[in-house]
C-alpha cells in the first residue's frame, strides 16, 4: 500500500521509500525513513498536495510523491505515542535558563593566538530562529519570517561587546546533503571557509528533526555549541530537556535559549567565545552503534573511514563526514577525495556488503542510523509536551484558513482587506495629511524665496524641481510602509507557507510549484527581495521561471503612479481601477507562464516537500524593525536617486543645448532627446515627449514617473492628459521593464543576457497591452 491511499486521519509505518537522487535523499533527511510513523493530517482544498505529520512536525507532499512511499497502516492502539521517558524529569533537576555551563573545564586547552578573529557560522534548520538569534547577537535588523527559507544569503555581523568576532547567518538546511542552491551556500561555508566555530541552533519544539543536522555538524570536527532555541515554547507546554544529559551524549556544550525573548543568549555567547578561543572540538563523532542490527552500518562507516583517511586529510575534509557522504553516494565529495579505481571498488564492495547485511539501501541505512541515535538521545533527555498549545491553535486556525471550502475565499478576503487597508485607509487620510504638510512647506519656501529675491533659476529648481518632484513621491511613504507591514505580518505569522500549500495545485497548472508563490507575494512589495528569495526553490527551472514572472506582480513603487492617476482621472473608482491593475498584472504573468511552459521551460515543476510551521504571533519588534528599514530605504531613495533624477530632469527641461534658460519647454534638451522615441509610443497614445521622459526616468525608480510628470507638466497633469491616455499610461507602467535595481538583481541571478531579455520583452508586452487598452477605451467611447 502506498501513502497516497492512506485515508485522512489514519496512521501508518513507512516500509519503503522510492524515488531517486537528491529528492529521495531529501525525503530521508526530512525523516521519512523505513520504520518511521506518520499520520495523514489533511488534503489541500483542491485535493493535492497532502499534509502529513511525522516525527512531530508537519510536511507537505504531493500525491504523486506520496505514491512512492510504501506503508503499512497501523491501528490507533498500536500508536507509539511519542511520550518519551516521563521519568526523566525526576532524575534531573529542571535545567531552566541561565544555568552555568558545567560541561567544559574552563581555561585550559589549545588557545588561538591573541588577536585572532573568532569566526562563527550560525547553522540550523529553516525556521529555527537563526535570524532572530543573529539579530540578538549582533544588534542588527535582518528580516525574520515564519516561512521555511527566508534567509537566502549569508549575512555577517559582530557579536555585541566582542570586537574580535564575526558571526555569519546562513540559509537554513535540513542536512548536509544540499537540495536547493541556497542550501549549497551553507554547506560550502561550513566545509570550505572553515569557521572557527559553529553555533548550531536547534528548535527545541522540533528536536528530532533538528538533531539530524546536528549530528552531521558534529562530524565536521569544528568547535561547536548547540543553542537549544524556543525553550520558552517547550517549557510553556510542560516539556523539558535534561541539558546536562544531552551535553554528555552529544559531546558539546548545549545552552537552552529563547532568541525571541533574549533569554540565555549571554550564556550562549560565553560558551561560544570559550569553545572558539580554546578550540574545543566535539568529544564525539561516532554515533553508530555496533549492536544495532548486527552492526552492519557501524562496520561499514569505520571501514570507509580507514580507507579514505589519507585522501580526506589531503583534500582538507573532515574524514568522518566524508565517509558518511561517500556511503550516501555524494558525487561532489567523491570527486574531491580523488580515490583511485581500486579504492572506489573497495568502497563499493564495503557499501554493498552493508546493504545486504542491513537489508536497507545505503542512504536509508545512514538516515536510519542517525535517527536511531537521535531517538536514544531524546528518550534519555527530552520530555515532550503532550500536545503544544501552539500546535492546537495552529490546527484550529488551519481548519478555516486551509479548510476545503474556506481556504480560497479566506485568501481572497485577506488580500482584499490588505489592499483596502493599504490604499483606502492609510492611502486616504495619512497620505492626505502628509501631502498638505509638504504643500504648506513648499508654499512657505516659495514665499520666502520671492521675498528674498532669490535668483530665478534657483527658485525654479527648488519649487518646480525639488518640491514638485521629491515632494510628490514622499507623500506615498504611508502607502508603502503599510503595504510592507501587512506583507510582513502575513509572512511572519506563517500564513504564506499555507498559501504555498493550497496553491500548489493551481501553480502546477502553469508549470510551477507552490513554493513559487512566496517570491510572487513578496513581489507585491518589491521585486528585488522577491528575486532573491527564489534561491529557496530547489530546481533551476522553477527558479528561472519564477524570476521572470515576479516583475508582473505590481511592486509598491508603482503605487504612487496608480494613486496619482486614479485620483486625477478616475475619482470614486479608485478601488476598482487599482485592483484591476493588480489583477491584470497577475493575468499577464499567468499568460507569460503558459507561454514559457510550452517554450523555454518544458517539463514538470519539482516536487513540493515543505514544512508547515506553527502559526506564530509576529514579533512586534521584528515588524517594527522591518518597517523602519523599509521607510529608511524609501526615504534614502527619495533623497538620492529620485532627488538626483528630479534635478537632472529639471535641468534638461529648463535649458536648451546652449545652456540658456528657456521659456518654452518644447525647446529643451529633453524634448529633443525624447522626440526620438516618441513616435514609437504614439500608437499607445503616449507619444507626448514629456510622457516618454517620465517613463525613462521610471526605469531608474518607478516612483519618479509621477515626479517627472509633475515637473514637466508644471503641476497640471490632471488637465493636460485625456482619460484614454491615462488608462494606457497606467497599463504601460504596470507592465514595462522593472527598475534598474530589479534588473540588477535579475542579472545577479540569471546573467546579463536574461536581464536584457527581461527589459526588452517586458517593454514589448507593455506596448502591446497599452495599445490594446487605448483601442478598447476608444471603442468604448471614452
Ligand atoms: P530562520 O529561518 O532560522 O532565520 O528563523 P527566523 O529567525 O526567521 O524565525 C522563525 C520564526 O520563529 C519567527 O516567527 C520567530 O519570531 C520565531 N522565533 C524565533 N526564536 C524564537 C523563540 O525563542 N521563541 C519563540 N516562541 N519563537 C521564536
Ligand atoms: Mg533566517
């Protein structure tokens, strides 16, 4: 029987794990090993994918992959209710936070030379709180999210109060067998950049799966401390961990912390400094048990260790780690070790022998050995809570938010609410407030300059250039901040992971997987981080396709354009036109995806195996930090790029080629230059040179389309253009090339040719749709 046939709510034991290559390894690394128990939690509203619970956490899995998992159903009575060793509490005093580390004898060992910079790698599973801890350690403002895979790039920082330190926040990984390109970043960092020490962050509420990575990190033979995070949640639900017992079994210091509440972090720092300074390596790397299933795996690992010892040393790889990966069939490690033919054959024989004796294939046998040890550690030292409050709450929320009939309506409702609150509420009065403030300031400056008899050119620069340009953009700050506020609330709460879950089936129709929804939703905020977040996608094909689609999600910098034109031309129908534009962007994106799917990117989207984290209350500090970052970022842009652009535009439109100030702007340098592309734009009704200039300046930053128009039309855009032109301009702005910053990030991910391609093809699409809009509007009699 396969997992696919298992009914919702039923439990089973895994017997076989099919599939091949990296995907199969990923299955195993996520704990889907023969002998493990799982329960089907539910099916997504559209019937696919399914959600299963295994080792106490939730995973998504498509039905087509579930088919590859062979199972044996079990009845409820047989259920091995994972209530480990309830007597462990009695044996060990409740460790609690702040207990002094008793594990290592302080002060001796093998100290690094004075003045060496102590480097740390922050490694852990996705969503285990690495970035939260990084922010606590360094006092920085990195983005935190409750979605697997938010940190896509490494970030460095210094531990507060310790000058000679450097911590690197790495993307989350589940094992040292990389599955997506961001996971490679982490593996290479640990293997090749040789950090002085590893801070392994373990989610205490998900301890089994997290320790799986810990075991592989211990094999790195690098000083290490385990930070047992989320202890607040574990203890809050009546769970506990015998810290000293765990330290003894793992052979490294373990520090209970709560990164979010900043508890235990000081102690963690003390340990981290100590182990790095005295180069205290893990006491244990040998976790295979000679009595386990006749010791086949144990003998195999040790034989391989001896076989490759000299090669590993030469290649600079930790030998125990290399042996494990060789047995699992890791190609990269194999080539780095440069074994000769004879040795390769011996290796194969050793592994084959193990497979026969153990009755499991090589990858499954290794995963099984690791989970075996983890079970021993957990049963000796962990008391799991019966069922956590967070889990119960998540299940309740999920009954509605991912319920069969309620999921999609809720999603639409939530998005509508977000847009309504962003545009109507904060876009209405907050923006109005700011606008009148800026106007008052401009008028005062104007009067002051007139009174003081300031030079005419300077006067014009300040009022027509700076106030008209920067001022008009500045008033959109509330909208943009509100938009980011809601997007980050959704992300930090864990909801976006659910969206990925129930949208998977729909996205598969256009050739993508549910994971692609994340970059797209982030794209509503800004294309730059959206493009970066595609690194979490495990396949190159999905990643490329997603990158090409994110620019169609209307970013927040385009908001000023929409808001401005809607106010001027479509008063009273603002909500309708705005939503219409967003929907149009999405529809064109879908069409583009369908085209890609049948041309550039044939084939299937990759499997969708993803963890669904519990819902969490978004941390107020985190959200505020993010908003502050975004506001700062926007203000910086307003006063750098846009400021510069306004001055340049003002200059080019106020002077002719002889640098004389002109009276009729038709003679300006700008008018001449823009006259070249104007004919091209005429079919779309955008042939006015001033519009062309505005669109060009929008390539620098979308917000500056509005400011440029304001300057060029001398503040009378609302009367100078027709409604048809406004409509066509809106559509063109929605679809044409992303701004320079976005193009640069696309180039970083895909290379120059793709980036140039995006610029050209989006302009072409925009042109086609703008022409169509104009024709439709004219036919409709506007
Ligand atoms: P990363 O993916 O490993 O970088 O994880 P993040 O730092 O983005 O955190 C993931 C989620 O866990 C966020 O919602 C955090 O607010 C939450 N979180 C982090 N540390 C703690 C903690 O100590 N206790 C609790 N209850 N939540 C935490
Ligand atoms: Mg992170």
